[in-house]
């Protein structure tokens, strides 16, 4: 690949003329433009994207900020990979590239994003792992950078967001278990301040009330969002004197660890403890007995995120909406045998 200087030397014309021809300027005659474009293709011309970005004030890139830690790197979840597939496909239609911005949980997400904003590395941002009081949102608003959040905050969100329908999952799971006679139902939620944990917990408590079931704070189990976290949930359940007969999990990979811990204790999901998992993932499909959980298309979710973000970007006025996209993403119940027991 060659740069613009080498291309100009090859054609024996000025760099300025080559630049204007490549950018479709009207002050370049058609014959010269054709020569430049043909030579660029022949020599493998590659533009200096950094320089072009500085001149145009744009990068043609969108940043996707995700958490990165030992736990997320070692577990087998494919959630973000699936979402990225949908994002890249939708953004590519508008000649936008996706840049993953992995933020270590040892660093403050606000400070990390502030560096990205100052350096103007991307034109727009998608944030995830949304906190109840997320300082990244006022930062992006003040900087005037278009953004969308994968997840709501704890306040009145006046910005674009797409979130999974955690309330729907909690209500469907509790209603299903209540119909089988369960009166003591536990729930496993993340042990961090991520807002989805609060949303799910509140919806779970509300669902208990709607089904005439008591709420026991001891049945709210906080654990890591991983296989190991599910194993810990199993430990906690087995140690309870007044053990619940059912448990609802808020993270896919927890089911794997919970199954392992129950197996070590000689217990079987669906026979000794009713289990409702969160999302049907590749590994969950191999669990036995089959896991009752919820299904969604990660590809479609990624596409929806991209479309919501594009609607906030001034470069795409045809997609602009007067109000920001705010959407709860539906999840479909998949019936298995892990909650087959009735009491």
C-alpha cells in the first residue's frame, strides 16, 4: 500500500491535485480524476485516516465500551460477541467501523471514557454495564458526543437506550413457578452496582406480591455473574436451613456453576430444586436436564443498538428522531425440565 505522496510522485502531479481528485472536488477535470482513481487502485493507495479525521473532525468510527476483567475474560459467555455481530453489520452500511473499548474494572469507567472523549478517538459511543448513577452520561452530553446506552440508569433517562426486558423475565419466571406451587423462591443477582441487578430485584419482589407470595430478603443472593458465581449460589442455597424450593438466575452462565454444585450434593435440578435460568446460550443448550430460560437474538439486539445510535448522529438526518430511542428488548420463554418439580 502507498500513501498520497507516493501516489502523486507516480502520477507526476501535485499532492493537492491528488487529494482533491480522491475527495471528489469539482475543480479537478474528469480525465485527471480518472487517472488518479485508477492509479490509486493499481498501487493499493491507503489514506492517512488520522490526518483525514483531524481535517474533517470525524473518525468514521463508533466506540463500544465494555467491561474487561479476569472473570469476563475467563468465562464462556458470548453475549458481547453476538451483539458486536449485529452492530458491525448495521454500521458498515453507513461506512462506519466499530472499535471495542475494553475498560478494566480496576479503573473508573468515567475516567476511562474521559480519555477517549478528550482524544476524539470515535464519533459516537455505546456504553454498557450501566450504573444506577452513571457519570459517563453527563460526560458524553457535555462533550456533545452522540451515544446510546445498553441498559438503563436508576433515574429518568433523557437519552437513547436499549435494555433487556428484565421486568418481563422476572414476572414470567415467578408466575410460572407460582403456578407449580412454589412459595419460597430465591433469586440470584449480580454483586455489583450495575443497574440491571436493581431492576431485576425490584421486578422480582413485585412479581412475588402479584402472585401472593411472601418476600424473604434472605432469598436475594448476590454473586458474581459467571459460572463460579452460580457455584457460589448453590453453596448458599445448600447452607440454608429454610431452603427455597426454586431459584431464578439473572445471568446465563450461573446455571452451569449451579448445576455442578447441585450434582456434587447429589441433587438434580427440576427434581430437588426448580431452576429458571436467564438467557439461552450455546452452553446452556447442553445442560441436563434442559434449562428453562429465555431466548433472544443477539444479532437483532446489536442491530437495534446501531439503529438507535445512528438516530442520534447528525450525519444521518434521515434517521433522526425527535425523541431518543428507548426500547425494552423482549425475551421469549423457552420451556425445559429444570423447573419441572411441583410442590
